[in-house]
C-alpha cells in the first residue's frame, strides 16, 4: 500500500533538479564534442570526464525527484508510526505546503484535529497555494479536521500550550535568517502543550534547532540522519530528524 496520500504535492524547490538536468545536458555536449574531436589522449580523457559528470548530475536529479515525490512520505510514515496521541489531540504543521504531513497525521489519527500554517511560497514548493492544499485534504476526506491558516511560523497566531504535537517537514530551513529560525523554534515550543512533542525533519541547520530546543528545556534526540530516500541530490544534502519532548 502506498504511504503517499491521494493528490498532488508538487516538488520542493522545483528549480533545483532542473538546474542539475541543465548541467547534465552541458556535460553531455562536452562528452560528445571531445569524443568526436579525437585530438589525442587528453580529448579522450575530457570526453570521459564529461560522461562521468553527466551520469553524476542525472543521478542527483533522480535522487532529488525521488526524495520529493516519494522519499519524504516514506520517512514521515516511519516517524509518525512512533507517535501516540491522546484522544482529540490538536496538531500543528509548520510550513505545511500542499499538506503532505498534515494529511498523513489526520489520516493516521482519525480523531485528531490538525492545523497547517504556511505562506504558500511557490519557490519552496511547486504549485503551492491554500487552494491546492484544500483540494488535497478533500481528496483524502480529512478536510473537516484539517484547518489551514495563512501566516508566518516565526509569529504564530495561537495561544500558549495549544498543541500536543508540532511537526515541521523541510520548512524551517526556508526561513532565511538565524534569528527567524530561532523565533520559529521558540514559537513551536511556546504553542506546545505540557508534555507535548515536536518532530522536525529538515536538510540544514538541524544542529542549530536541536541546540535551541535544548536551551528551551526540551529533551531532544537527534539530529538523526534519515537515509538515502531523502537525499536532495546526494548525501551532502541529507535530511535529519529531531524528536523533542517537554
Ligand atoms: C519545502 S516546502 C515543504 C512543505 C511541506 N512541509 C512538505 O513537506 O511537503 C517549505 C514550506 O515552508 C513554507 N514556508 C517558508 N517560510 C515560511 C514561514 N516563515 N512561515 C510559514 N511557512 C513558511 C513554504 O511556503 C513551503 O510551503
């Protein structure tokens, strides 16, 4: 059975794999050009260098599309299997985008209510919009339990201690400044209920978030790497998880 909910979830930072495809195309041109030139050993060596670069870039683009279209759903399925929620728990998904994690949470916990908050940036996820997310929640029959808010995760419009679980999938790194990312973590902790839990999966600066969570008094495990399924082109851009409880 597929772990991916029904619907279209776009591609995260969609220009990245196309950049790699572009570099692959230029490299393939180099391979063909130097291969045909036959000027000596060095043109043959350059032709093989460009063959290797082409394969490298095509592999990076394929890994990236896998991470965005399937891998992140597999890892969130694995993360959410560890969670148990009290009846009628409230859950917040920071930077929910087109609803991948919010919908997975609502589907796994049939009496939970989930709030997704986002600024709907299309540079961060293709086709990102509140309408697209509403279509996905309806397709999965969780629209009655998933509320969507337009807002900034660094200034959450919710009272202290509201949510039993706060999730953030590949979203906090999109806040451009260190102060902003710190504010996002502080806000996640502020709106967390006593004995609540925060689950974060992200590609960059997870050590920064972990230090902030610990400074705010949460017991935190991670950053723990989540494996090749969420390598965004390769192991140099891997996803790690953080699991924090109050
Ligand atoms: C890479 S997408 C990931 C979306 C979704 N969490 C997922 O895993 O499919 C990052 C999301 O964070 C949102 N975002 C970026 N900065 C934000 C901010 N300051 N407040 C709320 N959302 C933000 C973007 O609009 C985008 O939807």
